[in-house]
């Protein structure tokens, strides 16, 4: 079951760009983190959604 949920998360990440990030900190303006599926560096908007900043591993 856990593997299936991970694959669903990867689908949303890859095709819909719905990142699921681990919060690493706050730079004084916004939260930043790393996506657990693709490793992208992400910022969090004011509504709580994560978006990548184009820097992949």
C-alpha cells in the first residue's frame, strides 16, 4: 500500500507539478524546501502550495 501511494505521489509530481516538499527553513520572506519525489528546490506561496524554482539534482 505504501509503495502504491508513493507511485501516485510521483505521478502528481511529474505530470501535474504538485510537489510535496519537506520544509527546510524560512529566508525571511517565504518558506523553502526540497521535494521528496524529484529533489527539486521549492518555494511555498501564500496559499501553502509548493512550486519549483527550476533547480534539480
